[in-house]
C-alpha cells in the first residue's frame, strides 16, 4: 500500500490547522489539570496565551539557532522550553507556593499529546519525512513539497508513539502513581531520540542536534526523578 500526499494546499494548510489543534488540545488540557489540582482559574487562564506565545517563540528560535540562521520553523524542543517558561513565569507572577511545580508537571503530561497532533500536521505538510522506504504504507509526496522517493511515514509512527505515552501518563495521573511525570518526560525524550534515526534528515549523521539535546534532558531528569506526583498545589 502506498500513501500519496499532495502538498499543494489552498488557503487553509493542514500543517497550520494541526498545529492550531495541538495548541487547543494542549492548553485546554493544561487548564483542566491546573484547575483540578488547585490552581486558581484566573491563573490557569493566564498561562494559556503565554504558553502559546512562548512556545512559538522558543520553537522558532531554536530552529533558527541550530540551523545557523538559515531556517525558520518550529522545533518541538524549543516549543517545550517555551511551554515550561510560561508555566514558570505564571507561577512567579502568581506568588503562590507550589504553583510552579504543579503547572510544570501538568505541562509535562500534555506535551506528548501536543507533539502527537503536531506530527500529523508534519505528515500532511510534507516536512520531517522518513528515510527511503519501499514497504507497506510507503509515502510519496507531490506538489509544492514533492519527494518522488517513497519514504517511511515516520511522522505517523511518532504520532502513534506519543499518543500512547500521553494515554499512559494520564492513566498514571488518575491512578496516583508516584513519579508519573518524570517517567513521561524520560520516555518522551528517549522516544524522540530513537525515532530521529528514522528521519531522512538524520542520514549521514551520528547524532543530530535534537538527539544530543534529548540525551542531555534524559541525563538531567534522571538525577531528579525522585520528585513525586501529588494531586494538588497545597
């Protein structure tokens, strides 16, 4: 079976729509978790526009820096930093004890869902493609981002993997499992690092910049994995 994707889009591009949907789902879920865990509603509302703005800025900034100023795009790791910065700044302005930890934990739970939805946009938009592949579900792009060489639909694989990580994280949250958040973060970073080997852009490299950053994040998180996951900000 071959998947043929036409990247000639009209006014509304699927990539932009999926990125918008990822922010709606992620910030909406973050708001609900924040309120559920004792964050004031006004504070929970303020983090939404701030997280969108800083995530976009962080995503574009990291892409620009790592490409040597030659590319403008959205980096998921840069977006992650922006989301965490938004939670930290909102907590700082609120002056409420415990808010920073709770909002950061909730953000970690929602990030895999945002990434999962965003990768569907990458698949439909023709970016972040996989290595050459001629098996089942091989993908051929036509149109503005044409690539006649069949490739592995790695974006869909990433989307499925991170959707499972999100589901497992939410399950751990409602089951009150200790260390759910560090586990979600570690597994997400490891999954992104490993799946990057399947991207066409990785060919000719030992480790890509995102992989190096993921390895650093894993190393740092492992030293702090003793943080427990309580259910409220109090």
